[in-house]
C-alpha cells in the first residue's frame, strides 16, 4: 500500500482470488528475525553482490539483524522499500516473498536472467519454483506441451522467456517482477 512500483522493465499484475505458495519457503519467526519479518516468507533469495553493502545501509536506517543471512537482508530490504527493493539488488537473484499483512505475493528475477523463476497460475492459486521439474511434480499443474515451444527448443536448443515447454507454465522474464494480490 502506497509503495511505488519498481523501475524494472516490466511489472505483471495477477489478481487470483487466493494466492497460495506451493513451494518450499523460509519462514522467519518472531524469535529468529524480530517482529518486522513475522509477516513475510521468502523463497530462495540468492542475491549476490551487494548484499553486505545493503545490510550496512539497512542497519544505518535502524534495521536490526539477528543472522548473517542474505535472506534476512532481502526481507529487510522488502520491509524498507517494498517492491522497489529490486532496484537496489545487483547480481543473480530470483525470489518470492509472500506478505501476510498485505496478502501479496511478490516475485522477482535478476536483470540478466541468470536465476530462473517459473510460474503457474489458475483461478485460485499461484505456484512458483526455481526449476521447471518442481512445477511438473505438482499434480495440480497441467503438463500439456506447447507445440511452438517444442519447435523453438528443436531449432534453438532453448525456449525463450516467457514461454516454457509447458503451455500453462511461464518463465518470469529477466529483469521482471510479478505481483499477485488476494
């Protein structure tokens, strides 16, 4: 609420009735990371590069850290700047944050697309993972092949984003974010 949109090349907005995270998450409890982070869950942040510099900047703004984890820095950056936190990240990253207060799922991928982020959505849920095979393992995610993507793979050796080999699964393009509000 009241947060500016990040200056990434694109911002997708999804509005499912209920956003459910069907992926392994790191939950930050009150005891581990303080009440500030109790509202947030994050998936595989691998933000490389500026994480120590961001940690110092956030500490200078009054954020208290309980661990030496890049995940805690990611969550503090989200708490401080909202979805605009991605403007401050460099290096490789792909992550998902579910904000329990705002009822918002926020997904982001690094500018060069080094870390993949695959997304499936239907009327009631959003499922995401860093590997396509993780989504394919979910029995609720359709595994219908996309003929154009199969042709792309045969011709080029890869499937260009946002397409994937599966018709109903998209790859978040490099430098993009997606937001799902309940």
